[in-house]
C-alpha cells in the first residue's frame, strides 16, 4: 500500500506520521506542498504542525498550495485523505469536510492525552476495530470545532461525526471536552466517508514505551482495511 504525506512550511508532524505509516506497512512518500501532482497513493495525509506559521487563519494559506488542486481532485474521485490537527484545519479551509476550527474555549494551547469515542465504523478508517474508546494525544490552539445548526443536522443525519471527546468509559459530558468543540466533536468525515479530519494524533501513540499504543491499533487496522 502506498501513502503520501504532504509537507508544508511549518509542518512538524510530517516525520511522525511518516514513521507511523512505514512502521505498519505503508510505502510512504513525503511530498512537498509546491509540487503540482500527487504520486500514486492509496492514502494521503495532511499532517499536524503550524503550516505557514498559522498566519491569517490556521490552514488557510496551506489550502492554497499548488499540491492542493491535485489533492482535492484525488479526494473527489474517492481517494482516502486524512487530515490530523493542522491537517484537519486545512481540510475545513478547502471545504473537503464541513465546519470550522476556532480558538480553544479558554484561549490556551492544549497539549495532553485525551480519550475519544469512535462514533462511526462504517468506513475504511475505523471498520473492524475491536474497541470503541482510544487514548490519543492533542496539541493545538485552534481545535474548537464549530458548525451551523443546519450543518450539524446534516452531518448527524449523514453519520459524518467520526469521534467524540470522552472519558475512559466513553462518557461524552462537557467536562471531558478539552477545547469547547460543539457536542464534543473530535473528528468529522465528508459525506462519502473517504475524507477524515480529526484533531487527536494517533501517530504519537504507536508504542507503549512512548506513552501508549492505541495508535498502533488504528494504523494496523487501517492498512488491513485498504488492502
């Protein structure tokens, strides 16, 4: 299976996701944002970081990079695209997934482990996972997911909510919401479920010696689903 990770000026998790993908069997290629065409890929990842220093608005400048035309065409043709943290911010700026990402509720940068509850497994990202609650890491200043009431009704009707912030037992009360996201939303899909945006970092949890291996379960499952 072939994957591509897009690197932007300011990306800082491109190497992390490269390590995770190659560890679990992907043949990965790092692609510079100024390239015109994506290489042949089964999965494309927009990594975390601070593309263009988060100037103007997180992800806004990266969404205009040369490579994005090829990526948008890839996504609209059914290709799998995953945006993590800043990658999620880039996805909402392109319109590939609905909503926006605002400053965190208390206007502070958050860096800690959180639990998320997988909401929808009818897709290649989460299908066949034998657990629902995962511990991943978050590190962001603008992770507060918001959308209009009409958009919320639509994404709920279409089962586009990928995951919620929760506690270790899967409870999704407001007190387990780290950033103020609407209804504890941690990730969303496009309508077709081939594009996933999520704030938590599975690539930071791929070894028990590095504080957890729930990310390993995610990536092992993902490559098996794509094969």
